[in-house]
């Protein structure tokens, strides 16, 4: 009348180090996301470069303000970091 259900056993085998290997799906997602990184870096690099050019050469920019130097340092830092990777 009543059936006793057993807990399902873990189907993945444990390797010699004692850790359970990752699924193929997770590894595929990690690889796929890493392959998208260069496109993201290119977009960040180009947008920071264009903003830097805009702040350097736009005649409407107030070069005496303190924000001007902050923007220049910020955009050049972003360009340097993305170029380094």
C-alpha cells in the first residue's frame, strides 16, 4: 500500500581529487562568455576614445572647469585598461 521512496543517487562520478566535474553546459557557457569579452572590450575602447576626442576638440567644452580634467583622466584610464587587456 505504501511505497518507500529511496533518495536518488548522484549519477556523476567523483574524480580522484574528490571534486565533482562541471557539466558540459556550464563549461560551454563559460567559454561562450569569455569569447564575448573581446567584443565588449572593443566597444568600451571605442566609446571611451570617442568621448575623449569630443572633450579634447569640441569648442563648446569649458576647459577651465575641474570636471574637464576628471573626464580626461577617466577616459584615458578606461582606454589604457581596455588596451592592456
